[in-house]
């Protein structure tokens, strides 16, 4: 897994206290701020935050073969005060799904480490071919806004990457800026290209009758909204849910690209959105997200916790899996309460692909809700635990990643990635980096 040293930032309480310093902040009508989505959005309940909140900052993430001693957490440094300026107020403005927008601190004043900036710059370069022509569902940017930073990124020296972000971007805060971050990774489970004894769980490709509808083609009020379904006569109806698919409803409508050995392992691979299937002969098939059945995602951890099925200390991925294995019939019924079902395609490149169609990188790529964060935008996180702090680039989305300032950090593959991602539940301050001039343009449009 690629190594990356991140920024050190102030602990959560101090970071949130800075919000009171934004004295001059305009409000988009209908936007009263947004608290982080409840944990019910998670596929499982994560472990508590770090026991040492005074020690914050992105750790070095070693490769699976690296010694444990390389995993370090730098000390915190103060986060500068926010300075509000400008006003956004209009009955017509719909930026960031109607949330208020505040100007953030000067990027040069943020504690961004050189290596953190370098890897974020590399990730940002990957997004440029898309952001300069892609419609931004949040309404915060236009394709032409990205041309200057993308042109600059192409020639900017990696050795001075921190100055790139200070020179080309400005920080804004969506809503109250109260961020919530989880983690995801690329799991490896037992699988096979061909069906054989012990490998009986089909891994489906995209069905031939699955229809995607971009609702923005029908109304400007539906920019960024999509639905999926299938035709029944002349009607578009919901696509088969998880129970129907697992009971064989697809027939020959979807290719089977591989076979997994365990339905629980495959369920959690679907939650992650990509992964590796390791065959008995040691060969590996890498699979990535191709589509989804359009049904709402339900986090089974929240269901199990509400029903009292998980004892204190069991509300982790490991605890949930243990319960599902100990109660196979009930466990299958619980998993089927998540009606969402993911379809895959085989990947041949070095890593899983994000929503922009480019490789996502461990410690650099974050999933977010495109209604609030422009895909391709850099994001700065100052959280109450070490790992997610610093610069990221919004390169992915997720069924459970909904709402303002909701992020899912990507940690790569391997056991260490699984531990970090599985235990990630961090709260704090989130800033979005927009091309310079974006805030003033939005303010002028709102007058």
C-alpha cells in the first residue's frame, strides 16, 4: 500500500470552536447547516475514536511487508482561525444542495505537510481530464473554473506541491463544516473464475436490462439525480432487490464473471465496492464496481445494534461477521434487509476505479456526496483521530456516503488497510478547496 505522511491538526473541540469566528457568513435559503449523517448509514458500527486525541495527523501507512515501527503519528499543530467574508443570500441559489457557504481560512495557513501535498497533487492531476468538462452536481463550480488549476498542475513541481494548493485554491465550508469520516478498503476473499465445489456464490456483471436514467435531462431541478430500474411494458419499475437476485431472478440477464466462496465475505466486498478474489491456485481476479440495482443502501450494523443483537464491544465489522456466522439463517435474512446489490467488472489496472473512472489511491482518495462536494475537488479534514487528517481528493462516491461533509477515506488493500478502514469513525471540521474566485462568483450570482 502506498505510504503517505499527512498533516498534523488541532483536536476536534478546538477545530469546532473556530466556527464561532466566522462572523460574516451568508446563508443560502433553506440551509441551516447539516449535522453529520447518523451512524445508521454505516455498514457496521466502527470502534471508538483514538484514545489519544491530542496526537493527531495522517500516519505513515506502511506496506503489508513493512515493519510495524514505521507506523507513526506526528504531533498536532494549531489550525488557524476561520475568517468569514462575503455574503451569499438569494431565494434562487442552490449551491451545495441549498446549504450555506462560508469562506474558509487561507490555505497557506493550514498545516499541510509536503508529502501530504505531493500525493494530493498527484491524485488531483488524475481528475483533470474529467473536471474540466464534467457538470458539477453541487453547483459550486463550472468546468471552466478548473482549467487554470489543471493547467498549473501539469507543470507544477512536486517538490513545491503545498504552494500549488495555496496558489490555485481557496477554502470554503459547506453548512457548519461538521465532518464525519469513515474508511473503506479493497478486501481480498476466496473466489474462482469458474464454478467448483466450495465456490457457489455468483459474482454478477452488469445486467443487460438495467436502465440508468439521468433525471437532469428532464428538469434542471434534478441536476445530479439518477434512478435505476428496468422496463415492464412501457413503465420503468424498480430493479430486482438483493433477495430476488440471490434467489436466482436474473437468469441469463447478467453475466457471471466469477464465483465467491462465502456469501458473508462477498456481502462485505459489495459494501466496499471493489476487491480481489483469490483462487485456490493463488491467482487473483480483481473486480471493481460496474453498477448497482438502484435500491437504497441499508447498513446492517445499525439494524443489529437497534435490535440488541450486538453486545457492547461487538459493534465492529469483526463482531458483526461473528454474529452472522453463528446465526446463518438469521444472518442471511439480516443481510437481505439491505436491498442494494452491486454488480462488478473485472479490473486489469493497478487499483480500483473511482466514480470519475480513474484509479483511487490509498491515503489520497476520498468518497463524498457529489451534491455537496464537486468530484475532483481537494478536501481538507481536521478530525478527532489521526488517520484521516490532511488533504484528500474527492474521486469516489458511495451508497452510504450521503450529506454535507460526509466522507469515506480509502486505505488500499491488505490487513493494515482493513484495520484502519474497519475502525474509522472520525468527527471534526471539513473544508472544500475550490478554484480561486469561486466564492466571489457565487456571491455575485446570489445577489
